[in-house]
């Protein structure tokens, strides 16, 4: 895995933001669905939050896929990262792991550059 692919740190920032927004949106959607179907609350929050989550999830899918391709992840890791946005709270754990792995990868690359210099 190489990190010199057109500044993946800015792509990581976009991924992190979309991961958190998608995760919070999915949790809110679950709460709205429970309120609506379990307690007869209005369907309006379900429609609004569901639509927002859907659009944001599509952006998350694109950014996660591009990040995975730039970092040459195996397809299984890309698929798991994308699917994490469909499981309530999973995206938070996956995002932390992706960030940790990227920081390790960046540190290893910097170490290689120092040794090679």
C-alpha cells in the first residue's frame, strides 16, 4: 500500500465527516422509525431523516470507495467499509479503525523516506 496517491489525507477528512454524519443520521432514522411504528408518532421525521440519510449515504459510498481504491485496499475491506454505513453505530467503529490504519501507514511511509534519505 502506498500513500503517495494524490493526498489521501484530504480524502480521509471527507470520509471521516461523512462517516460521522451518516452514522448519526442512521441512528436518528432508527429512533424516528421506532417512534413512528412503535408509538404512532408522525411519519414526517422518518421521511425527512430517511431522505437525508439516503443522500448522505450515497456520498459516503463514493468517498469510501475512492479512498479504498486510492489506498489499494482489498475489495472485501472496501465492501465492509461501505456496508458499515447501513448498520447502526458500525460506521463509528470502522471509521476509527480506518483512521488508525492510515496513521500507521503514513508513519511507516515517513519512516521509509527518512531511512531512504
